[in-house]
C-alpha cells in the first residue's frame, strides 16, 4: 500500500504541475483582458466571478462522477471542461467578444476543480496522521506550474502573435495545452484509482454502482459532524477573502500604470506564497492540530487585509500584502481540507467535498462581484477594510464556537 500511495502522489503531482500552469497564466490575464474588452472596471471583476461560477457548477457533477467511477473519472471531466473553455476563450478574443470570453472562463474553471479533486485524492490512501502532509504535497507541486504560469503570459502572447493568433490569445492557447497534458497524465497513469481502492479497503466494494450521492447526503453528514462543518465554514471564508483581494489587484496595478510583466511578477509571488510552504503547513497541521493552523491562517489574512487597506499606490506594500494573503490561504485551505477529509467516512467524502467546492466557489463568485463593485465605486483600500471586517468576525466565531463531538468511526483531530 505505501508503494501505491507514493505512485499516486507522483502522478497527481505531475498533473498538478501542468494544470497549475494553465490556471496561473489564465488568472493573470483574465481581469486585464476583460477590462480592455469591456471598458469597465466593474465588469473586469466578472472574470474571476466567471471562473468561480464555473467551478461551482462543476463541483457536484465531478463529485457525483467521482463517487460512482473514482477520482480518475472525476478529474477527466474537470480537465476536459478546462480545455474546452480555453478554446472558447481564444475564439472570443479573436472576435473581441467579452460575453463569449466570460462563457469560456466559466469552463476553464475545470482546472481549479481538478486541482481541488487532486488534493483530496492525495488523502484517500493516507495513513492516519499524514493526511495534511500528503494533501500539502500536491498543493506544493502546484507551485511550479502556478508560479511559472503568470510569468509566461507575456512570452506566450508574443508566440501566439507570431503564429497568427490575435493579441492576448496566446496565453489562453498555452493554458489549453497545459490542461490537455494534465488530462493525459491522469487518464494514462492514475491506476489504480485511489478512491476506488480506498473504498474497497474499507469494505465498501459494491456501493459504487448503487449509490445516489446527492447534496442532501452532504448536508446530512455535516449536521452530524460538527468538526467537518467548522472546517468547511473556514474553507469558504478563507477562499472568499483571498479571491476578493487577488481578483482586483491586477486591475489596481494596471490602472496605476504597471506593465504586464510587473503584474505577472506580483501575481506569481502571490501564487508562490500560496503553495511554496505547503509541506511545512501540512506538517504543522498534523503535528499541532488543524484548528491552531486555521487560527494562524485567519491572523495572516487579517494582516494582509490591513496592508491592502493602507497601501495606496505603494507597489511594494501591495506585493507584500499579496504574499501574506497567500500564506494565510495556505494555512486555511490545507488545515481545513485535511480536517474535512479526516472527519467524514470514505463513502461520503465525494459528496461532502463536492459541496465544499460548491460553497467555496459560490461565495468566491459573490466575493468577486462585491470586490469589483467596491473598487469601482469606492477604492482598493476600502476593499481591504471590508475583507478585514469579514476575517475578524470569522476568527471570533472560530475561537468561541464549540467543536462538538465527533461521530463514531470518525477520526478525532
């Protein structure tokens, strides 16, 4: 079994490197391109809204497919959607049609959904006490692709123009290629399927064909699992805070006169901070507990919000804030995801994880709409204030709420 888990982690890591490039290069340009095509700062924020909506729409179908056919089938659906979305985005740029670009961005969210599924897949065969570490390893391998992606925006744009693509279509074409490679890696190499094998090891050999996993199953599971419920709330708020600030930072820098290379560099530092220390965060979560690491994440997110709120036009302070924001997201996401995985029985994990992804992205979509409105009507500084208030309230709830009991058969953390 250890050998199978090592192979699984290796395959998932390779796929995440490729998919991370696709997500990274797309995130860098989407808001700026939409800002140029639409001529509206408010509409520019809809780029991240579209990807959040897409990830929410894909969450339950991917969870249902995973529950019935395993992680390989679920990730195949996710990366196929991302590849299709990139093709639509290239066409939209050729037509200079921003609504069509939004439609393409909705499907490119399959890259995000696939990444979330990969992180959870890393925990299916994890021995007790190693869940956060294995999950964090997959998050860490995303660093390579995710950091490289934003810095490839300008070069791939130039290559795209040389081969006949319109301006700014090259990065989306490159993202499509990256998602295609991730898809091939999963289809060919993710064998045996970790979720299917884990279910068999838990004596659940025949449930795949007859199960009818639904959102109701996930809600019922959360009602009897207070620890998983707390973890999911913090996952949702952590991601909403991060996305709200990250979405509008490229637009803020663009309006301040920063070049595409500067914007790409800032975003790459932010993405690096999200992933590069993941193994340390995972080790810490397994050693000292998931809840203390969640609290640490809240503190870092609050610090980032304060820096954003007082940055004005200082690029160095905005950059520092984005780095701290990424570290806070890492703590909240790794500890929260591991806590969800450990607290829920294997047969219900796809349902609960699918609901988690749905809520995360619905709230992220709402966050991008609100953040774009705040920046468009008020300022980037007010966005920092709003996020700071949200995180303060979340931290107070986490520190004062009762963890409750863990149902029989679930792992105490």
